[in-house]
């Protein structure tokens, strides 16, 4: 039997299966190779597949947000920038650790309005502090 030689298609398949959380025994079986052969030929895909996929998705999300897709902007701000549905208002309020600062709900529309404001200022090279 000739030695196994992985193709680019095999590499893409392994990457996809890793990202989907398929067990390594099943991935090896899908390719018709042993688990040690899987590790020998696909170490990079097995070790880095999730990070590579996450980076690609994050890059696409970032690009969509920068291109003006409001839902991508909102998602980014809520998850990456840690904006929430509730805002405590002025950042100086409660700076002493006072947990009694009034919470104000912020809608997705308001988040989008704020993002548009900041992006508009950035496009005009204006600092938010100049207002």
C-alpha cells in the first residue's frame, strides 16, 4: 500500500471537521487513515484550526462593520467593545464604586446611532472632545 499523502482538499476537510468539533477518531476514519497518521500529517490543522477559523470570521465581521453593516457594528460593540444593553450614563458617576448609579436601557437603534456618530466624526477627522 502506498504511503498516504494529504491533498489540499484533505487539509480543508480536516480543518472544517476540526472547527465543527468532530472527534479526531472520526476524522481519521473519514480519511481512511489511523489516528497517529492523522496527527502526523495534519498537526497544524488539528492544533490551529479553531484559531484560524475564528480569525477569519472575526476579520469578516470587522470588515462588515467597517463597511457600514449596522448589525455587524452592534454585534462588535456589544461583544468586543463590551457595550451592553444597559448603560450607566456618565462614566464619572459611580467612579467611587457606587453600585446605585441609575441604569438606562440602550436600544440597538441607539447603539447604531452612537456608532454612526462616532464613524461620521472619524470620517471627518473630528475628535468627539471638540463638541
